[in-house]
């Protein structure tokens, strides 16, 4: 349990650094595009859907995490063994700000532009954190949530 928490904390720290490096803090575009059904699958299957060559950073039983890059920017894609592990990871990572695209047992983290583009391919729900300076983190288009999201 202690090692799992340490891995979760390390992963959250890595996400925090990426979120700070990639967050654009600009005004978002509110183009309404249809959102597909939320994707399912392994880290590699999800990465293939968004044409990412995943650079695996964490490869553990409870958490697999990779850095990805698209024309829209960089992001982290993570998959989880359990819903509870995913929620704990998101809750810890949100302390550092950023935008989170959340699916069943997976999450993609990056700036709002990247997360919005990924949502058009992977579906899911966007969650934001109010801890990021310069961004309201509030509920914008009815699809974003800044609090706990039940599974």
C-alpha cells in the first residue's frame, strides 16, 4: 500500500510538471462538436485511437502512464487497474491544476486545447482544477466538472 501511494504521488507530481509546462491559459474555443461514446481499452489501444506513439513512463500493475504528443500539443495518458485508483490519482493530481479528460479507468491530462481535441476522439468527461492560476476552472459548457465525478 505504501509503495502504491508513493507511485501515485510520483505520478501526480509528473502530471503537475506537465500541466504547468503545457497549460495555455488562453480563452477556450466553444465549437460544438459531437462527442463520441467514451473509448475503452488498454493504454496502447487508447493511444492508437488518437494516433499517439506512447512513451511509457510508468508500467505498474495498478497504473500505466505514457507521454504523448499530437499536433495540438503534449499530454499524459494514464490507465488504471481500478476505478478507485483512478479517482485517487485524479484527486491528487488536481492539486496541481490542469484539464483532465476522464474515461472508464483512463485519463488524459494536458492543456484545455489538447484535452478538448482528445475528447472529440475518445469521448469522456472534462474535469478541471481551480488551482491553476489564470483559469477559472468553473463549469463552462455543461460538460466540464471541477468537483468529484461519480463512477
